[in-house]
C-alpha cells in the first residue's frame, strides 16, 4: 500500500472483546484478528485471538505452522497442552491454568486447550505471525479433500479400515 494512503483505520479493529457463540460441537469460539482484518499488522509478525469456552469446551488438537502462541487466561480454568517434537518420545506437556496465568505453545507443535472448570473460560492469545495458519489435526487427517486413502490411514493408525470409515463420517 502506498504510505500516503494509510489511515488510522488500517491500524485499528474493534470487537476482539466480544464473546462468540460456543453452541457448536467443540464448545468454543475463536475470534481471530490477522493481517486480513487489521492491515497495520503487515510485516509486524503479530496476530491475536480471543477464545471463549463453554463448560467442557475445547479447542481441538491443532498446529500453527508459522507461529508460536502465547496465551493468557482472562477468566476461568483451562487445561492446555502440547506434544513435543521428539518423534521417539512424543511427550505430552500439560498444565492447568487459571485467571492471569500465561502459557507458550512452540511453533509447529500439536497443541490443545480444554475448559476444566465449572464456568466459562475466556483467553486472549498472541501469535508470532501476521498469518499464523491453523491446521486442525483431525480435520486434516480425516477430512482432507480428496481423502487420504483408507488403507494408508488404517495402516498409520493400526486399525481396521471400518474404523477409518467411521471417523471420516464426522468430517
């Protein structure tokens, strides 16, 4: 963009504080602010999200291929975790968080969040990319288009093809 055409609104967005609907299978809502919504983020290497979780709600296992994520709990109790990248161990690192706690998810690691409290949870997170990307593991594996061959998935997960068929019905 021509710097002479830049306006204050290129550096401003409203509504991150608004709660989204958690009436969905995951019981969570993600309000993303990336360079698409806030052009002033261009070249800054930052984006942000506000996430709400109903009781028992989750953000399912996913990956940000281009960003580290730092999450702060604003309200409630949240279990977070990620899996290390050591292929021999695949160790789960998990922590229960409460209001004011901060947790970091390293770039490219499978991670998740789950509301483990009696009420709702609200968090804000910042990501180290203006376009962090998100790959939800189950959707990518079982809902790709075209589908990954059932015999490949059956062998990878060491289950019968009928099990894979059942999983794919949900995606």
